[in-house]
C-alpha cells in the first residue's frame, strides 16, 4: 500500500510510532468470525452489473 497509495500501514497515524505486524490472517472463516465479533459486515459486497458501452464506440 505504501508504493501505490503512499500510506505506510505500519506507522501509527496518531503518534507516528512504528507498529508491529502480529498476525497475517488468510483463512476466510477466521476473518468472518473476527468481523462478526466486532459487529462489522462480513458479507462481501454484491458486484454491480457491467455497463454496456455506448453505441458510438462501436460505430466505425
């Protein structure tokens, strides 16, 4: 994220101290359980349908 958004997630935004990475969770079941426990939405967003291109794009 630092290269793309210029945000260092390992720096505290309040005191600018260095944070330590204590876990890297990749198991979806565990992530859902944590989000549910925190009262956050654990369901993925429903993707919007793709939009059709304008007719002028295809008119050669």
